[in-house]
């Protein structure tokens, strides 16, 4: 009987250990909630002061505090670390709110994030300033980008579209009110198209006009035709379409002037024009010329893009530019246009120079991270903006057929836009769903 009990107990222990091992690989959220969170919380609590001290994140106490400690409390005077205000566990990590003492700034904690990550045994540590003097230390317990799943509450609303998952477990949201113009770079098979599909899938559900420019003869954006207000598939059509958009921008400025406001969103709802999102795929095709006679068209395109990027935000026209490279080698105007695209998303690139094109002028620290994205993780990118902050993100896999189905479902949201009617793509009645391309029948998954 004793032998049987021992066998049963041993079997139970082995089964439990095996179950935890399986959960750690196949169900990391469950493993983190049951094992990782309590262990990390305890390690953080026990080692917090010593870790902050060895990482150089403490300051000398004030004279009054040192006097009270030495003469009243009769104890050793110790350096002062940031004060822990709140500790909160999540399904992906641990959030700690800290009150910074005088002499420390958020940049000090950012510089020590790698040391903190190793000290507490977590996958990553990011720092976010919540208000002056307070920061939130976001610890991620496991690699949340290995299996991408957006938070349940992440859904398109207003002019905001959740398109990817950050490495701290929160949704990366493309908010056109905050970052009106953006540039997406990346090599072939890096995940640019999947990122754009997620963006279109979210925008299709919002009351906006979508304008596509796809000089690859529309092989990518033609699938979204039911939801597009306009589509240009050649450089000549693109030049004419951009000219119409510039004219629309000028007429909207006249509207603002008549009502004495400087921003479209200050107009009454009944007078407010519909927002327009311009999706440019492979922007280099708009800059390249094959003969001298194409120079005039190129100048027209570049001038229109720069004017829209500089001024169109106030009238609700937004640019979403995508390409493999976007530097001065494209010719006059490329650098000037890039400077106006404040939002940057850089996927895996083939060389350091491409990463610098996208990130060096807005977040220099992110250039190295963009160069280390592995090829076996398509959809992974570094997102940054002019504030200097950046984060690693990964887009959930969305096929061309999924995005096309959403565009057909919400085709009724295409707004009445007479100026764009000549460029409205023709959609036959009861058109069948697009046939999957051979390479997309069994797509390379973005999630592992």
C-alpha cells in the first residue's frame, strides 16, 4: 500500500510538472498567472532596494532625512530609491508605479532597463512616464510577440485603429488625430503588406474615405476596391489623383476661412468634411523616372505629396506611405517629404542605412533594434514618432482575403465624394471573392 501511494504521489508530481512545462510553451498566459507572476512579484519585493542601488537608481537623502535617520531612528543612512506607489499584476506581466526622488529622471530608468530585466528575470522592461515625477515600470513576463493576440478591448473608433501588439502587451494604435502622417519601411517578406492589411481592415469600419495609390498595377489594393473611394494604379493616374486631393485640400481651407477656424475638427458636425486617408504602396514607384519626359510628372507628384504632408492635417487628409527604401537616392524632394512623415514603422531591413532613413531622425536609439529583427519573425517592427519614444511591435497575420471580406462587408460606408468619382474603382455587382494567390494559400504565419 505504501508503495502504491508513493507511485501515485510521484506520478502526480511528474504530471503537474509536465503540465506546467506544457503550459509554459503552449499557454504562456496561464503559466505566467499561476507561476511566473507570484515568483516575479516576490523577487521584486525582496530585491527592490538592493537592485535599484546597484543599478545606480538611488539618490543621497536630504540633510533632514539623514539627520532624522542618524539621530532619531538610530539607523544607517541609506540611499533613497524611487518610492513604489502601486504594484499591479496583469495577464502578461507586472506594472509598477514609481515616484521619482529629486535627482532622477525617466531617462535614468530607461538606460538601466536591461539591467532591471536581468535582475528580476523577466522578458522585457519598458518605462513610461505617466505624469511629472511618476513613471510606470512595465515588466513583461514572457515573449508576448511570439503569439500575437490583440487585447479584447482593442477596436477601431474615431480615427484610431489598433494594428499591432507592443512588446509590453498593450495594443499599438494608429491614431490619425495624434500622428497624421506616417511612413512604413521594410524589406520583402518583412510584414509590410500584413501591416497595411490590418490598417485597411480597421479603417474600413470607420466613416472615412480611403484613397489607394498602388503603382504595382493594383495587385495589392485592388482587392479592397469595394471600400475605396479612389484607386490609382499607374504613375499618370497617381499624378492626376494627387492633384485632385490638393484641390480638395484648398477648398477645405476656404471652408475653414469662411467659418473663422483653423482646424476641421473645430467646425460644427454638420459642416465637417469626411476625413480622407491616402494609402501609398511602394512610394519609390512615384519618384522613379525612365526617361526625361517623365520628369514633369515626377515633379507634379512630389510637389503634391509634400503639400499634402505639410498642410493637409488641418483639413482631415492623412498620408500613410509605404516602401522598401525612402532616401535621398530617390531624388529631389524625397528627404523633404520624409521629414513631414512623423510616424515611423520600420520592419526588417536589408541594411543599416534603411533603418537610419526611417528612425535616425526621430528615435536614434531604435536603429539598432530595427537591424536585429530576425527573418523568421515576419510582422515584427519598430514603431517610433517625433516624441523620441519607440517600441517593438508585431502585427497579427491577416490574409488578403480577410481584409477584402471586411471591405466588402463595409462597402456601404463609402462616403459621397463627387471629386473622387472619376477614380472610383469599378466593382461588378455580386463580384466573387478574390482568388487566393498560390503564395497565399498556405501563408507564412506571422504568429508562431
